[in-house]
C-alpha cells in the first residue's frame, strides 16, 4: 500500500519538452488543470501528496518518476539517460530526504530512467532502452540486492520506456501490448492485451486497489473493470504530447 506521493507542477516551458509523439504542442493552462485533477485522483486513493514548485529550467521536470525509484526498502536517485534532464534530480533529492535520510544513487557511466523500472512485488523489471543502459541496470540490481530485493533486465525494441508498454496492476495482472505480449519474462503473470489503438492506456496505474486509467480508452477501461478494479479516469492528454503517461507524473511510496 502507498501512503505518499511526490509530484511537481508543470512549468510554462513544458511546451519545449522532449517528445516523439507528434501530437502537437501542449497547452500549458490545460496541463495545469489536468495536473491538479491528477493530484486529486491520487488523494482519492488515500495518498498524501507533496507538490513541488515548477522549475522553468527543466521543461520535462513534471515527469518526476524518471528521476528516482522508490522501493519498500530504499529510495534511489536515478541518473536520467537524457543529459538535459539531469539537473531535475536536485529538488527530488531534497524532497525525498524528508522521507528517506539514506538515499542510494545511480552514477555515470550508468544511466537509469525511472520509467524503465516496474515493481512486481519484491522484484523489479528494468527495461534496457535508449534511456537506461546495462551499467545503470547492474548498479540498480546491486542496490536492490543489498536491501533484500531482486531485479532483472528486459530488452526493449520499440517503446520509449518499459512502462510505456507494460504495467503491473497487482493480483498477478499486467496490462500490455505489442512486444510485451509474448516476452517469456512475464510468462507467469496474467497478461491482459491492450488493443494497439489504445496502446497509450497500457500505462494505467494501480494505487491501493484502484487503477488510474487515461481518459479516452474505453476498451482498456472495460478490461480493468472486468477484473474487478475500481477505475478512476484521468485526462492527461497534454502530457501525452510529451511522451508522458500516468505513472510518469508521480513518485509513489
């Protein structure tokens, strides 16, 4: 169960964020409204939310998940694979020290984006992507082992981050599309196929028995409801324009 989350308000400069989505430029005012609604959705899941101020120096800084990994045993400051995002870590480090005095760190030449790490119980799947390399994954696995946790790597072919394509929603269920439907690493789980036209909704987010689902993906919403979860629909269309999803917008612990 999660009791806390850290988020960061979007900055006006988000319109210059990194993206491959080709969905147009984000609307900043709409992004502010959507972010506020996202925070309310987290609170509906019984979470206390720490909201950090926006930082105009870092267009992508609203996507706090990439800067850290929080486990039941420790918190790790990652080393984002995009150099322009590296400075985002400072504010996250300060915020996390209020909860975790003894932080762990991924250091160069290792790189890890938090979006490439998926927790399933005490095991962590680490996607090897353009943002997360083998050295970073090995450092992360070593830290996890020191804390009685385990980790393993998953090679990615076509997605930006691991959690772009697959997400664990507890009760041995995973949402997935594309290359993740047949990966042997996930063979022991109940894989629920997200239709390709709704692939963005594979990044739905389990929190304390509820599942946050992006707005506009009715087939995926029906899958989640059919499995007995309470679904909370959240519009994050402006963040989708920057390759961001529901999990990207918070650090949960």
